[in-house]
């Protein structure tokens, strides 16, 4: 496993990180989830990403119990706030930052969070209020560093303009061979301001593993076949996209790697990407994905892959709408 500097922080995070959306606390059996965490440590993964809204606290609670007993400096822990935790609790207002942070710390069983992230931008709260509340959390020692997820370039610039605020060190956008939007503005803007990318869905929720074949039912043990985990995959399961994935699988074979490894190596070719978040429903998936760290792939194969993806009709490559989350402004 290789490690990269996270923005302007002193954190060095593993190139492959462990995510918990739709898995820990809700999607897979507890014993299997614990095995996944154990295997992550064995593979050198030191960065774990979660959020308060994942299972309405279930993922954080699972991690708090599972990580108990491990030296706190043996892992880097990231969580988020914004999404609805009740009918009235959501957003990035001052009171919510204080309330949700303390709740996350309690569930995670820790005195501090290494990276505290705004899960989305909150257009209903002045950015100055949000930044002041987050900065206060850093000064209090409850948070080491700050990040955001799925903020637009305008959102980022608003935050950067707040005088005296603690700096952001990370951005968490969706980024993969199938979704390259951050390259246009978010990545250049971030790189110029000491902010690294921690990308989610680098495998397009499993589509970029090549396991889904056009005209065939999803494998019984796959995310797409699961009633809970597969509900967000519809927008990516179009025939043109799945056909392209099969063509990408042939390129990966030329490189002597799996398609998942090829897709992760493609994401990690970008210097501003510090880590690619992967979810796993069994330890073996982590082993395959972790092997992508440090892989050297012929740049010509990457260019051919980009050409294949560029031919997919845009209406076939969509972002899932996540209930309770806005798209920023």
C-alpha cells in the first residue's frame, strides 16, 4: 500500500480507503463487516470514511465498537454531517455542527475526528456561520482537519473567502472513468488551495468491475441484486454503459489486471487524488482493490479507455439522486 499527503494537512492517507456507505450497520452482516475492517488493516489501509447519516448513526456505531482497542493513531478517521438525522436535524448551521459532532464522537467512541466533512453544501445557512462553527470545533480539539463533499466551484470559493476560517484540506467528489466532472474546475481549484480529492464511487458502484453483463441478470451476490445496496444503481445499469464496461474489461486484460484495479489505477493517476474510497461486502474485494495502489498502467491503455467511455451517450451516465441531499448551488 502506498500513501499520499492529504492536502495541506500532515495526514498521510492510504491510496485505497475503506468506505461504509450502504454496508456497515445496514447492508452486510456484522461479523462479515468486522472481517472487512480487519482485512483493511492487514492490507495497510489506514483511512476509514463514514458519515453520521449512514444508517442514521449505525455505521458510526459499528465502527466505534469495531475499532475499540486499536491504537487511535493506527488509523485516520473521517466522518461527515449535513444529511437528515431526524425530521428537524440536518444542515450546517452552528447548532447542528455542535450537536452532530458530539453525537458522532460518542458513536465513534473517540475524543477527536481526523477529518470532519460537510456532506453537501447548505444553501440555507450563511457560509460564514458554517465556517465559524467548524473552525471552533478545530480549535476545541474535537476535529483535526476539515473537508467537504460534492461542493461546486462557487461553493468552494465562498468558503475560501471567509476570513480567519480554518482551511479545508479535502474534497470528496464522485470521480471515475464514467464521471469526470471534477476535472474541469474542482480539481484545479482544489490543487491551487492545498485541497486534495478523496473520491467516492471510483468503481461506479461496481459497474467498473465488469461483473454486470448486458442482457444478463446481476450476480446473486452482487450489490445490484441486493434490495438495500442496489437501490441506488439504476442510473448506471444502462445497456450502453454496461457494454462499455465489457470493452474496458478487455483493456484491463491487456494490462494484466482486473477491471476494478484498472479503474482504480486510472483514478490514482491524478496527482490531486489522495485516496479512492472503496466499499466492500467481503474481505476478498478489498484484497483485489488494494492491489491497485502503486500499479503502473500504460498511459495508452488509459487513453483508449477514455475514448471508449466518451462514446457512451450522456443520458446513460447519470448521478443517483440521494434522498435528503441537495446538489449545492
